[in-house]
């Protein structure tokens, strides 16, 4: 079996220097060769274009924040900076790119903005073409203003979905050559603090992880008008867990059979089986991430492995994944990475 190259977005508040690179050896079942790939301030979230030619990282540059584009060396995975687009204020916390690598969107937790950029042929970024600033609050103490936590494309890429933890909203924008215009708003339960979304491959269902209420919301998605309707809300942590938990990332297997949700505090990944007729979830198990504060996780390109990043313990953990049951088995823990946040692979 092959080796896969992955990238880790990090905070650079302590000893991290930027974006890191590593290798997954699928024969040895081992994460190895962790090294700095690009020096950058607070590249907490990264994404890779479908053609594997570019990596985009949210980034900070002094008092400015924005997004930085890199080209990827197909042989070595080495990153070469192309350019950056920044503006005054904190850096964004999420970045996505459409499948043709034409349009990059970011969500900013602090500035309340979702920003859209068009790219050049080499993957470098043009200045922002659309900037949407949000308003609103929620009942939780952390919902004093909008906190945009996600911006990404629907499966057909007719729409961009933005998630506002601060006002409990999932917002649908029509996107036209990078221009964003709001067309729908789905309101989650007050105080739930929605954070991230993932779509079922059948494009009929979406799954939202809430940070504040630690739930997974099962939503029916209408491709025609970009609207959502709630079908189910299922707990992401045990009822008896009474300490602080912040829901983190959510991902679905490419066969649509299993949903995985991260818990910071409970320090686990919740596994759910998907009913293919209704989209609804049945809880399977919790798996410890063997570290503190799992900010994100990813399945490798074969989906036979899953890697979690534990931000506060500066570690990555490797699990083997049973494709028939969805269950995770620990194979390697305590792989050192400074302040890891998100992890992405090139295929």
C-alpha cells in the first residue's frame, strides 16, 4: 500500500512555526517525517485543491489576517508560496476551495465576515471579490456577536454555506463568479452554537456539529433552493459527562455509511451509522483521541485510517478504521506536532 503526504494547520502561539507536513506509511501503520512545510503565522486551517496542485491556508501577517496560497510539489509535497490576500483584523478560522480551484472562501470568527476570492490559473489569489459581514447574537455567553466558523461549497457548488456559531444560523449564499448573495437561513436551536457541516454523498442530507450543545444535527438539504430542514438532533457526548465540552469537527465517509464527530473536553470521536433511506444517525461508539482537545481529524485517502489532532497536548493520533462497522482502533499515539488544529491529505 502507498504512503500518503498530509499537512497540518497550527496555531503559532507557542513553538509552532506554521504549516507542517507528514507522511502516513500505510504498510507500517505509522505517522512519520513530521516537518515544517511553510513558515506562516497562525495557519490554523488549511485546504487542498481537488487537483492537488494548491494548498490554501488562513494566515496572519502582523495586524492583518487573510489567506495564503501555495503550490504543491507533486513529487515531494513541498510547498512554495504564491501570494497572500490580507486585510486589517484577525485571520479567518476556516477556508474552502471549489472543485475547479476557481473560488476560495473564508470564514472569520472574530471579524464576523465571510470573504470570497477568485484564483488565477496558477492558484494564486486575486483580491477579495465579495465580503459579507454578519449581525446577530445568541443566548450563550460566547454568542455576544456573530462568530463565523465555516464557509464551504454545497456538493453541486451552486451555493456557499456559512455557519455562524454566534447567532445559531446556517446561511446559504448563491455564488456567481465569486459574488455571494444570501438566499436562505436555517436557525438551529438557540444556544447550540453550530460550527461545521458535512454533506452526505447522496446530496440530500447534511450533518452539522454544534460546539456549544455538543450535538450532531441531521438536516435534509434541498438542492433546488439551498434550504435545510432538521430531521434529528443526536448527542455527541455521554449524558453523564458534566465537564466542559466544545464540539469540534465533523466528517463523513465517502460511502455515506458513517459520520464522525470530534469532542474537545470529552476528548473523543463519536461514531455514528447512517440510515441510507432517512439520513438519520445511530450512535456506534466513542473513541478516545489519546490526547487533549481534538480540534480536527481526517480520514486518509484510502479511508482505512483516521488521524486526529490534539491541540493542547501537541499530538497526532493514528487509528485504523473498519469500513464495515465504522469503528476505530488505536495504532499510534503521541506523535509530536506543535499546536495542531486541522489536517488534510494529498492523494
